[in-house]
């Protein structure tokens, strides 16, 4: 071999690259692999979230549809019951058709007319039923006042169960059997989370003494919603000034018992006469 060739530098091959260069190449590949894996995971997460959102949307729509269908079915059932069975006006209905007169007390002509607006789900109404209503009924029985009750169902709005509405149906059906307001007192005495049909239809009427044919007639009235038009009229014909319950009016003027716990029949009568 010539001296010129021996002295020439040999070319560097790729295999002879430094360890640090190989490490950098490996690190970049690993970073790329990790990045690609993270992007793939994010893509999978997006697909999962989208799928879950779609499923939830379908479920929500299905629930809304079911509720609407059930409400429409109940409305059709209610309308069908009314059309098939006809309607009953409770015997104690007042002339305006929006309340029940207590014990024919409108015969007490020339005396103040006391009107009590109530909702069977209203806690204050339950207190009034225990503390004030007995005194009003005593005054009506003594010929001192005229007394009528107006049962509303405004507290059913936004809730479930139609507890006020159904209890109004039951109370007006009880009036057909001569058992109002005893029935209403029974409802107030069991006030809580609402009432089942079994309570309103079977338990309460028997508790106020209905049995035999009277009980059967009451149950038919309740089952057929026979007083529903009258119950609706009490709500729809409510005066605009009645914005809450319990609400007491004397000859159309608001009256609020001041000390229900200590009121006597005489102090109640004095207060009524002042408002009248």
C-alpha cells in the first residue's frame, strides 16, 4: 500500500455515532410515542363523553315524553269520568257556587258573612281548623254569623299527588252524605306528606261515621270525581284579593284573628262585628 493511502483519514460510519446522539434520538422517539398515546386517549375520552351525553339526552327526552303522555292520559281519564258519570252539586253549596255553607247558616239573615278560604295542605289552615273554626261554627249554630268554607288547591301547583285537589273532592263528596265539615277536620288532623286514596276513600269516611250505603255512595262519588266541577269552581271563582291561606273575610273585608290560642267565642264575635 502506498504511503499516500495510508495517511488518508478513514470515513466515519453511522454505527460509530456517539452514545449521546443515540440517546437523544431514542428520547425524541419516546416523547413522540407518549404524545401520540396521550392524543389517542384524549380522542377516546371525547368519544366516550359524546356518547354519554347523547345517551343522557335520549333518556331525558324519553322521561319528558313519558310524563307528558301520563299527564295527557290522566286528563283524558278525568274528562272521561266527568262525561260518563255526570256531576253533583254538594247540597251545602252557596248561591255563588264557590263554597260550602256551614249548617244552613245563611238562614241567619242580617248577620255578618264570614268566609274561610283554606287549603288542606296549608299548615296554618290546620291550626285555624283546630283553634278558630270551632268558635266560628259555634257562632253560626247560635245564629250570630253566616259561615262558609272555600277549599282551594293552589298548593298542588308545582308538586305531585294532587293532594289538595283530591281531598277537596273527598270533602265535597262527604258533604253529599252530610259529613262536612267533620271530614275536613279529619283531613287536617292527619296533615303531613299528603294523603293516599285509601285514606281519603276508605279510612277517613269511616272515621267520621259513614258506613253501609252512605259509605258506598261516598266512594262512588270520589271514584267518579262527581264533584270535580264544583271543586274547580271554588278555585276558579276565588276572589282576586285572596292571595294566601288561611284567609278570613267578613262581608268581603279581610279579617285576621290576632291571638288564635287565647281567643274566646265572644272575642271572636266582637272582632267580626268590628270588621263588618
